[in-house]
């Protein structure tokens, strides 16, 4: 199931830019720190591989790097906010939150495909 979820996540991430739901669903019964760290490492490694491949292919433009740098403060803000939100979502709220986000991602992917 882990390999299947990883393949599904990679395929969905490539096709729709929404690769998290398969892994989140796989880890929905785990504790919050396990789920969050697994997703973070998976996305981090996947992002580095994707960026490396794009750079080798000459597909990374200067404006894209500037846009990424402009998003860094938002990442910092998200990390700060996550300290407060993560505590509230752990326990009984984690699984419903995972399922809600996965369902929302599915609806958005379908809507994007139809439009």
C-alpha cells in the first residue's frame, strides 16, 4: 500500500499538482507528528527531484526563481502558524481534517478538469 500510495501521489502530483491526498489517506490513522513529518519529507524530496530535473532540462527561468523567493515569507508565516494549529488538529480532529482536505482536493481536481 505504501508503494501504491507513493506512485499515486507522484502521478497525481505530476498531472494535477495535488499529490498529497494518497499519502495523507494512507497515514490518516497515524499520529499527527508521523503524518506531518512523512508528508513533509516526501514533498521535500519530491520537490528537490523535480527542481533538479527541470534545471537540468533548462526549464527554470529567472522569473520563477524570483517568484519562489517572494513566497518565502509566506512559508515562514505558515511555519509559525502551524505551531498553534497542529496542536488543535492532533488527536480526534486529525483524521476528519485529513479526509476533508483530501475530499476538497478531489473536488478541485475534478472541477479543474471539467473547466
